[in-house]
């Protein structure tokens, strides 16, 4: 075994109030709304103009990443809460800030926007379906998974509320009020991201001793899963994407996951087991760091190729 998990994490309790959960869900909705403000109806043409890259991006997020994450869990055999957190992250759609990182990397922003829209629309079905399918493949997860009251209807409706509806509302708002939209879209996006980071930081601060005690376990797992996600997206796109810009975007969309949604689902539907919360919360922080690093690496790689 490559990894030795802690044995007492199932008894660890992470404190997070009901009001904080409610505010976190609102914050995620605002982030999704602010992302949608930058969507143009012309961006949707990418679905028809470039179906191969769109299909590759969706397959990478909803088929390849969950399968590769399961393989990583099978190899490492992390503590059950950590393992379920990894599988939940893999079942979520790409992160709301992936469009920004795609632009920074020199990727296909229109493709990134199209993938965000389609992956978000599919999330109410694919997220609970993927999570349950892969979480029930390993026997050692069964004792913990059996305590989770997984309801497709409830989870799907929650994803619909905090992701899909704000997305549709934001696209409508941008189309209906273009002048006002230009004034608020960028400030709102930065503000909502800062608020979400603050919520995650408060969760870490309020449970500082727990994070200090177990950080070496979940930090390694998040880094490993994120690296697998980025590499699987990159190499899958190498065989199917039509150009390097599409490959960059698919890499970013696969590697930057919606940890905010995962954290909201954890506190709303799961008993807040220590390992599950620790891993998903750190994903929320690492998402931003990984996105910035991946964007610069992809941008530098393209520069070297051009000047080779």
C-alpha cells in the first residue's frame, strides 16, 4: 500500500452552522450567475461548430475523471471519508472559474463557456449518478456510504437551484440588460469568489486543530487527484481535440472541479464526517492554485512550441 490512512477520522466532527450552509449555497449561486453574465448567445454555436471537442470535454469530466479517480482510490485505499470526498469531487462538473483559467492559458474560451453550460445542465443527473455508481464499487466504503441518505431527487433539485437556475437567469439578464451587465459582471464575479474563499477559510480557521492534525493526509490526496485530472484531460484531448487551444480548455475543464458545489452537497445531505469535509474543503482552496499553475504551464508550453 502506498498510503497509510488515519484510523480515527470517522469520529471527527467538523463544525459548520446551518446559516453558513445557507449563505454558502447563495454564494455559489451568485458565482454561477456572475459567470453566466459573460456568456454570449453566440458562444453556444460552439456546440454545433465543434461537436468533437465538446463531446470530448463532457466525456473527460463525467466519464474519464470519475473512472480515474476511482482507480486512484482503489490503489491508495484512503480513509473512507477521504475516498468518498474524492469520488464526490470527481462527480461534480467543472468549476465556475474554469473560464477565467482557460482564457489565461490561451485556450478556447467559447469552448470553455459551452462546456460550463452543458456540464452544469447535466449535473443534476450526472453528479448523483456518478457518485453512487463509483462509491458502491469498493466494499470498504459500504459501511460509511450506507449511512448516507442519497436522494437523486433532493440532490438533483439542489444542483438545479444553485447552478442551473442562476446560469439560465444570468444568460437572460446579460441579454436583457447589456449596459448594466457590463458594469456589474466583473466586480460581481470577483466579489463572489472572494466570499466563497472566505467561507472555506472560516471553515479551516474554526477547526484549526483538526486541519493541523490531518493536513498531511488530505493535501497529498487532493494533489494526486488533481494531477490525474489534468493529465487525463490533456491526453484525452490530444487524440480528439482539433487544436491546441481546445486541448488547453479541456485540460482546465477537467482539472478545475466545482468544489463549492461538492462542499454544499456534503453539508446539506451527508453527515459531516471529518475526512469528507477536510478533503472537499481543501479542494476549494487548491482549485484556485491549481488553475493558476495549470494555466501558466499550458501557456508556457504553447510559447515554447511556437518558438521551437
